[in-house]
C-alpha cells in the first residue's frame, strides 16, 4: 500500500491481482449478479487508487473486505453512513486476528471454518453479513426469538475466530 | 441485567454490522468507553471481516476472458482517475429524509438540500461527534459526498439555471451541468437501481448515465457527468444493479430540456 500511496501503478496492479477475487466474490454474493459485482469491483479499487490514505493500518485484506461489504450495502440499502464506523480505529486492532493468521486466510479456509459452525449459528451470520439485513430481520426470517439470534451470532463469531486461528496453526 | 450487560450482548451484532442504526450508535458509544466491550468488539470484528473471504471467487468461475476484461476496465479507470475525493460510480444520496415536505416547490427542495448538506458538514465538524468526525475524515468518500452535495446545491442556485419540472421534482440545467432533484422515489427493489439516461441533440437513442439509489425518504440529489454534446432530453428508469446499456423498463420520467 505504501507504493500505491506513491502512485505506483505496478503496485496497484499487484494489489488488484491479490484481492480482486475477494472483492468480486463479495459483490456477486451480496448483489446477486456479475454486472453489479464488476461495478463494485471497479468502485472499490478506484477508491484504493484515488484515496489510498483511507487505509491506515491493520490487515489490508480485512480492510478491503469491510470496504467492499460497505459499498455493497450502499447499493442494497442506499445508506451513506454506517454507525459502526464510530468505533475508534484503535479499538479494532486490539485483539484482532493475528497478522500471521490473516495472512494465511483464503476462501477455502474461511469456508471450512464456517462449515464447522452448527447451521443455527452459521445461517444468521451469513444472512447478516452477505444479506445486509439487521438481526431483527434475521430473527423474522428464521422465525427465531431475537435473544436467541443474538446468542447464536455471538457464539458463532467466537467459534469462527477460534476455527480460523486453529486452521492457521495447522 | 444492567445497561452494560444489555449492551455487551449486542457487541457481536455491531461487529457483524447487523444492528439498526440507532441501536448501533448506542452500542458503539458504549464500546468506546468500556474496555471489556472494546476487547469483545475487536475480537469479533476481525472474525466478521474474515467472512468476506468466504465469498472469494475462483478465477476459473469468473472466466478467463471476463477476468482480463474486468482487470482492463479497472486499470483503465484508474489510469484516468485523479487521486481526489470522489464518490462511487453509483451515487448514494443522503439517507435522511426531511421531517416534512410542506411545499413540493423548488424552494422547499433547495431548503432541504441545503439543510441536508449543512447537516452532514455539521456532523463532520461537531465537537460532540469527535470520534465520528475522525472516522469521517478517514473515510474520504463520505466527506466527498458532503462536498459533492454542497456543490450540487450551489449549482442549483446559480443565476441562469433552467428548471424543468417533472412529477418527481425538477431537472436543473446550468451551463451544461445537469442535476436531478427528485423526491418520493420508491425503492427500486431488490437488486435494482435507478439509472439516468441522456439524449444528445440529434441522437436517436438514449445513452446510459449514472446509476443511483434514493435515500429512505425517496430523496435524490445527483449531478450527471457532463455530456460532450448538448442534451435534448434526460430520463430515469429502474435497471438491474450495475446499470444497463439500454433502458430495460418503462422510464420513471422523460424530460425534454427545451
């Protein structure tokens, strides 16, 4: 990213090659079609190129994933502001997945980690992340009490983290 | 159960990004001041961020030709883009609807737009939202939206602007700049967006322009990219997300610029 900040086109291309499958994949999953995913991919990488200072620190893949989801939510919801961005950036760093763990993460590992979760925990997490809906809507769609959904999401995310760390350790 | 216990239960929902806005704001405020909740948030947020990788596409599934075409498209766009604050190709207007729209006239529109722009700027600069300000400044595109909105409002107020009434609001034209000020637009529907179209003078077919989604109040204030040729008409239709090369639905409106 340091090179991208210095307008190094080669570095930008390398960044694209490394992350476009994640960006495009999130686009297809959330927006449901290739054309929209392509638009999203272009928008995300243009943001990286034109506003590289928006990324400050932490794992770049995690940042790209977050930016891409937020962009897709913009399309889905027409929202311009996400309250979770009120969290201080520092707070996202303490206790984050170790950099070496994140460096080993790829689609296969995350899908495998997700597969270790019981269906009742995996489904609300996937509905929330990729469906862009609130926990209340998740509860309605799955016909599950709100409190139960809260517990399942929390437990599921803890298990997912543990599974990812375990996967990286192997 | 005390307030902390109640909010702690919602930290995972905040990390996953599934809380309604008002609730998210309350939980986020608590997280800022609570070490235990901050640690929980950081731990779960990174797990949530990793979720995106579950969607990672196989290059073979995208298709070799499409992979190359997409990469060429992005690199071409980057080559012509300047490192400036800019909004996305799909324009997302302010989400907050005005409390009331007493008058459907231009005055009400401009008052709303100006107030909305001021609101964003006020939020960005308010001492009471120091952390939010920090995040806003970091998120260049959000700030750019505020700046863009102010610019659009200013453009609408420039003497010499021409106003073309449409059922959903007005089309404003000034020295080649075209601005849509629309209200009451229904949600375009799942996987759908609104798309603007332009008809150059002498042309027989509409050319695709930007896609956009109204805010929750159906409000849209967007400026179309400048056209090389004088425009004879503009239109809007509902299209699949990402836009279309030619309209695929009955236009929401078509307005001659004469």
